């Protein structure tokens, strides 16, 4: 199953690449429909759970004193994290001129947007009374009340909405030349008219490309600090408090690395079946997957470093509360989530040091799923254990996830994959223009256009 | 240009010779350093001399290890840019012996200046064990030795890969440590096999270099700087220290490549567009460094816990102490100034402007390290005004200049024994073949 | 002046670039070029000036910074209440708000700049010289020359490697895209 092919797509012509990528938009098969049905079912479970929660109130969750943030906030942080690989691959690797991004960045970007869109639901669900959610927006109201900008929760609203907006713009701008390519291959009809409209009249003219290329660099340049700030701000939701296990300086870089780790794992989970189903193994190659695996290993090492430093400092500092929480995590009520997190995030990825494992589709896929699970538990571990075990023993307590919360969790996965599945049949999940660019200009050796 | 022609072109300018002017400047810098040390030990506040040595030590160790780390990062990422800078960065290994000497001197003689050394009985938690003198000494020297030996192993294969790419006769013109060290026993061997073997070893060593660097320098940051105030702790401190090293090293790399552009014959390989790439990288490191600074500061500001905040207030707010001026200057120098200037293309492409910005960056990192070390070591008690700081600060600054002088002299000696470009590196050749070998 | 318009269609990128380069020494004006991929080489040769989008981005970013800081500080003043022991007008939290809005406004300004300078959405799509193969694997050069020069220019294009040379009909001459 191991394949070692150099990143040489030069054996193909533009025409073939165009054909193969656009073929992914063809009539969906049975498997696709089945997956879609499963997703819809999950969404339905989630919707029913949410409606139940709204009707009955927050009492139907496991939240109570002292644990006021549980599965919903955990899942929020999880999905925001998933949304980080897309911008990393599309913006940071673009600025660093890393060649392997071209084949996968579109799928990664799409997963970013859908993940952030999923994440955004959770604070609203967690509100309980979501119809008052507009209170958090800064607008001049009759009550003369403004959001408190000194609160990290308000930063979060700004950061996430900025992130969603900017990634959507970046994504759409990147899509325009590809929509034009689809448009030109589509026979006249309603679909073509619609595509004409969406492609903004793109012709690949000199003027268009000139400003497009300039703008693209700036989008990438703006998205890079943004992506780092988003998960930093999420980490500050916790680190700005004085809760032991939350209030620590390493949180921002540690969360960013963790976000990228989980995002890469999710992109791998998505891309491995995708390339097989769409028969684009010659475009998304083992080389691309291996490069992602290496990056995943690197971020996993950073996350492991952060785990280690936190434990070391708790021991070194002599602060009894720090020491208490870091003893509680591996040995207390939540030992299972803790060890799941440690094993999945820091030990299992070490296998990627072995080339055979990181170039094998099955092991890649399994490890990527394990990391996804591990990263969900990391957030659970951070959020819930700290609240369960704050300063004074009389205020300790254990949180149990309720059935309603599980329903919403399932619904969020259904929602994310539903969006993704719809996307890959409407627009090309691989960038036509950039794959062509990465091939070099024609005529090339072996090309038979 | 074929691969062979390119190799000949690199070697045509002969062994690296920075020129007399450079050597003289370095000697002058060393003299200033000696004067600075003298000032610290004989004219400054209590422990001013040891403060200067410790500041020089943490910076020299950082630069020595980061040079090789930068090369390892390029290997790890298969980055296409920056290849022409690899060798120059590697030569900064010359700072390692300097750091080691300073460390031995400090551990052997300066340990009494450590604030916690006298009343270790007050230490609680793990600190009571961690900060026991013998253990501490062992860790500091051990961490430096570990980091340096891994770096030198990497350096060996990196240089040997080049020598293996060079035909036998051409090697003869070179002498020096690096040549004797990594260019041995090549005659009669199949050079291409040897080159590939070295490349394979580099692939294995690069991640090891990075991991060992992260661990040892986290420990050094904790031991040499953070533990000076044994009550204070910050989980990010290790990372904050080593990212600062990388930033300062990148800035030093920019300066050296600009100043020695002509004497080292870099003109054919480093064009303004490459310089602009390096400046972009410098900008990126400036931002990451700022991000780490901010993550640390913000968390402490919000938490407002006495054991954390006191450390920051003493350095940034306390009007009865002289430190805040240095703190804010440092912030301007490592963040505001380079951030604004490096936005401009003109600065990034101009050698003169870029070297000015780089000097400011390095002085910013110097001040950051100084402000972490000096308040704990120097016996300056409140109320004290800024003038109490003149002599100790001048001592530390001059000592650092001297450390730079020694380090760069040794680095240039190291560079003499190897080609100034990584001629055994396939990516180096690929990049220059694609760019059409300008001029 | 009676002018004629020609479209050269290229398969080889080298030939395409060479024609752009040599156009200066012939009596022709390049009205537009078409390429299926982002093409730095062609754009650099054709349009000397850098895209002005960078100024728009910078202006947007600065506006965002000012807006963010102003929003956070001024709203804090309206509701003058110490929360969590933090001063009402504190600088530290404002930095985050300013930062996020810098990025947001900068990105939106860049988008606006792209639309403005790139004339997007381009409502008169497609211009007469556009061919659907330009989004697939062909490069196109749309030239304008004097009618008397038409035949030598056509010959030159063919000799330079154009796979096809077309005459663009009169109705399009009135339209322009640049």
C-alpha cells in the first residue's frame, strides 16, 4: 500500500487535470447518497436535542455547580480548532511557498469554514435562550448597554466572526478562477448562467490576474496572524481567569499548536477517502499526505512539550492549587479522558517517525481519527477537570454528560459533514488553477495536450 | 550553469576571508568587552560583573545553538528559500565555545551571586530539589554540552556532504578546523555515495537537533533566567527565551551577510530578492516573538496574582526603581521599530536599512534578557534613580559587544574550512538552476 | 485611423511570453492577455506598475485599528463600571479588539480593492476575444494594429508559435476591457 512517488505531476496535461478535477462534480453514487442520509439523520438527532434543550432549559444538560462549562464549550473549542488547518495550509504555507499545499488547500479551506460555522453554533446553544444572542453585538441600544470589551468572551465573538468572514472571503476569492473553469466546461443552461454570475465574469485576463495575485498575498498575510489570534483568544477565555489549570502563560501558543494538530488530523481524515472516491490519487499524492503527517507529528511534539511544561511547573512552583489540579487530572475522576488525550495526541503520533507508517493509507487514516478523538478529550480535560476541582474542597464536584448533550455532539458532526459533502458536489474540491500552476507551464515533457 | 560549474564558482573565491577591516573591528569589540567587564567588576553595583557575564552567556548560548537550528529547520521543511544563508548560519556554531567558557566561569566562580544560593531553605515545592546548587550546576553545563554536541554532529554531516560533492583537487586549497574535522578520508571513496549518506544522516539529525534544542533551552531559560527570582514562574518562559534566540540569530545573520557580502563573495548567491526573503523571515520571527511576549504579559496582567504580577510591575511600573526605562525601550526595539520598518519593501531590499533594523532587533533582545536578569542579581534597592543603572548597564552592553566580537571571530575561523555555500545540497542547486544563476 | 484586432492563441507558454516581449518592437498594442493560471511572468512583462491594492489594504487596516480601539474605549466610557478589578479605560484589553478589527477591515478593504482595480464583477463578460479554452490550457493575446499591418502581424504570430490566429469582428472593437 505504500507508494513513493515524487511530487511530479508533469506527466499530465492541463486538459487532463481539468477533466479529472471537474469529474468530481459528476452525478453522485450510492455511497455518497448513503453518507448524506447518515449525516441528515445525525443533524436530525442534533436538532431534536437542541429543541428539547430550548424547551426545557439548561437543566437537561449535565451542567450545574461547580461545572458550568461542559460538553458544549468543549465541542465549541474542538470545532474552532479543526478550523485552523485550512488557513494554515492555504495562507501560511502559501507565504512560505511550500509546494505541497496546492492539491489539498481547497478541501482544507472548506473544512475550515464549515468547522467554524459549526463551532459558532455552540456558544449560542450554550446560551440556552439563544433569542437574546444579539446582546453580545456592539450596537447602540435603548438600554445604553455595550458589551464589555475587557471580557475575553467578547473578544471571542469578535475573533470568531472575523475569522469566519475573512476565511470565507479568502475561500471565495480562491474559488473564482475555478468557477470560471467549471463555467466554461458547462453546456448552456441555467447552471451555466448561475456559474457565470458566481465567477464574476472571470476571464483570466492580465488585468484580473495582476490584481488577483496581489490581493491573494495580502489575504494570506492577513489570515496568518488572524489564525494565530483566533485560537489564542479562545485560550484566553480560560487563561484570563485564575482557575488552576487554566491560568497559565503557555496557553495561547499551546492552543494554537493543538488547533493545528487537530485540524491537520481532520483534513487527513477527510482527504484520504476523498481522493479514493474521486480517483484523484495522481493529484493528491502520497507525498501530500506524508507532508501533512510530518507537520502533524511536529505539532504533536509541541503539544507534548506543553503538557510536559505544565506538569513540570506545577511541581516546580510549589503552588498547592496547581499541584492539586495536576495530580487530579491523571489520577482523579477524569483519568480516562486524561490518558486518552495523552496517548492519542502525544504517543500515537510518534509512530509517524517511521516512514512506513506515515506512507501507509490505513495507518494514516487510523492515526488521524485517533488524534481527532484525543483532541476532543484534550479540551474536555482542560475545561471540565479544572472547574470540577477548583480551590476549596467543599466546592468540588463531578460533571456527567447528559443524553441531550450527546445528541447535540452527534448533530454537530452530522452538520459539518453534511456541509462538506454538499460542497464537494457543487464546486471543485481541488483547485484547478493552482494545480495547473504547480505543474509548470506547457509544453512539458510527456504532456500530450 | 551545471552543478559542477556552480561548485567551481563557489570555490573560485577561495576560503572565506572576512578581510582585515573585519578582524580589526572584532578586536576593537573584544577590547570594549574587556573594558565592560572591568567596569562591571570594579566600578559597578554589587554583582554587576556577574550580571554582564550571565547576560552574555544566555545570548551567546542562544546564538550558537540557533545558527545550527536554522539550518536544521531548512532541512526539515525542504524550504526553497534561505538556502544561500545556511552555511553562514551554521558558522555561528563559533559562539558555542564562547558560551561554554562563560558558563564554566559563571558556575565555578559566579554562583555566589545567585539570589537563591544563600537561603535555599526558603524554597518550597520542587524548587527545593531543583535548585540545589550541585544539581543546578550539572544541569547548566550538561544542557549546554548536550545541545552543542548534537549541533556539532549535525554540522559534521552538513559540511561533510559538501566536501563529498567537491572533486579531490579543489579541496586542497582549504585548510582549517572544519576541513580537518569533516573533510577527512574522502580520497578513494565513492564521493556520491558518501554525499548521499550524509544527506540521509541530516534528515535523521534535523528533528533531533530541533527537539534537543527545545528541551535544553527551555531548561536553560528556566535555570539561568527564570529561577533568578525563585518565587516567580511562567510556563511559557522557556519558549519565550528560545524564540528570542532565534530572532536575534536571524538578525545577526542579516547583518553578517550584509557586512561581509563582498569579502565573502556572496554577491553571486544572495541577491536583493533573497535579502528580502530573509527580511520577511525576520519579520515573521519578530511577530512570533511578540506573540509570545504578549501571551505571557496578558495572562499575568489579567490574573493579577501577587506571585506573578510583582515580577512584571517591578520591571515596568515601579517608579522607585530604574528598570522601566529599559523595559519599554526593549519593547520598542524588538517589536515596534522592526514591525513598522519591515513592512516596507525598500527596507527589506536595502542592505544598509536592513542592517540598521537588525541591529535594533538584537539590542531589543539584549535588553529583554538584561531586564530579566539584572533586577534579581544587582544589588539596586528602592529608591533608586536611573543613574544607578548607568555603569552596570554599560558594563553589560560592552560585555555583550565583546562576546559578539569573540563569537564572530571564531565563527569566521570555522567558516574558513568550508565552502560558503552548501554545494552538496540538492535544493541549493535546484533553486539556483531555476533562478537562472543571476550575474 | 482604421485599426484591426487579432487574437493569437498559444499552447506553448514560452511562445506566449516571447510574443508579449516582442510586441513592443512591432507596431501593435496588446489589449489584453488571457491565461488559465496565475502568471507572474506575463503580468510582470506587460504591466510595469505594481498593483495599488497594497495601499487599500493598509488604509483598511489602519481604519480598523482606530475603529477597534475607539469602539472599546468609548463604549467603556459610556458604562463607567469597574468589572473584575480592571480599570475602565485600560489599554491591555483594547489591543485585542484593535487587532481583530485591523484584520477584518484590512481584508474587506483588500476585497474592495480587488473588485475596484480588477473591475470585478465584470458585467460585460465575455468580451469578444475571450475563448473558453483560456480557462483550460490555452494562452491568448489580444492585439490591436493598423489594418495595413494585419497580415504581417498574423504571419509573425504564426511564426512565433501561435496555434491559431483569429480576426476579431468589428462589433467588439468598440468594447474594451482595459
